[in-house]
C-alpha cells in the first residue's frame, strides 16, 4: 500500500487561520517592544565600540600659553621621556626570553604614551592660537614630540613583529639556558 502525499497536501490549509482581532493592539505592542529591544541592543553595542575606539576624553587645552621657563621645563621632561623610552627598549632586549616581557612592555608603553599626552596638554603643544608673548619654541617642541612618538611607534612595531615571529625562539633559548645552568650547577 502506497501513501499518496499529494492528497495530504491538498487537505492542508494554504492560509493560516485568521487572527483574533481582539488581540491586535497586544500584537502591535509586542512588535514595538521586540523592535525596540533590538534597536537598544544594537545601539549599546555601537556606543561601546565607538567609546572604545575613540579613547579617553581629553578636554581642550585651556589657560595661558606657557612662558619661556615653562617651555624649558617641557623640553627637559620630553628629553627625560625620550631617555626612558630608549632605556626601556634596551631593557626589553635583556628580558625578551621571559614570558611576560612583551606584556610588560605593552603596559609600560600605554602608560608612557599617556604621560606624553599629559605633557602635550600641560605645555599646550597642540594649541592652535599663535604665541602672543613671542617666546617661541612651542612649535619646535611639538615637532620634537612628534619625532619621539614616531620612534616609539617604530619600537612598538618591532616588538609586535618579534612577538609574532620570534618570541617562541627567545623563550626556547631562555629555557635551554636555564636547563644548562641547572646541569652545570655544583652538586652537593
């Protein structure tokens, strides 16, 4: 005995049964709530991504432009940050076999960049108004800051490249040296 599926299809209703008109306002309210929930969740995700990508809010530089003595102090601070950056890069070369060396460098790097931003705000390096006192030096200091940041970006690019390509080699070498040191240690 063969089953005829065409007969079952002919008996099924082609159209869903009509909806009760008494519930139309409730259905409408549920559709509004559904789309509102979707819009709110999409809005929350977009807002979160935009806030994360834009970074912390920095207020516009306010106050008077720095004096000549302040510019000299700013130059000394920038030189100190430059020196610290170079020392940290050399220190990283000695630590690179450790597992946490790259992570520690990234943490230091973010804090260092924040200090450079604070110096820029304090010394008003990005202020657009001309220097009414005629002291000068602010544009040169801004160019020096940009050069120091360009060097920092190059250091970070090298660390990123090494972390992607050679970190396992450095960790393997450090582990092999630790085993060799343990084997060469005097035995009691």
